[in-house]
């Protein structure tokens, strides 16, 4: 069975924002990014850079690993 990369959610951003009771708008404002970009990250349509993931982890006071789904 073949599964394309787009079918596998790489990041957990949407779940982590919900856990931290933060919105995509809040994150977009903090990062000076558009809400559309953050929304696409949350839907795993596109992925933020590693540098951006590190910045998000710092903003949310979590380990960067919590933003990623395990590959196993």
C-alpha cells in the first residue's frame, strides 16, 4: 500500500495550539506571518522551517519534539 507524504500529518501544530488554548491568529501575530500561512501549517498542507518550529516551541514553552508526529 502506497501512502503519499501529503496523507501523513507531519506536524501537530493544530493540536498543540488547542492544548495551549492559543489560536492560529495569535501565532501568526507572534511570528509576523499571515493567518493563511499558519492555517496551512495547521492543516499540514505546507510545513514551517525548522527555525520557525523552534521559534513556535519557544513561544509555546514546549519541546520542539512536541510539534512533530513520530515517524514510527
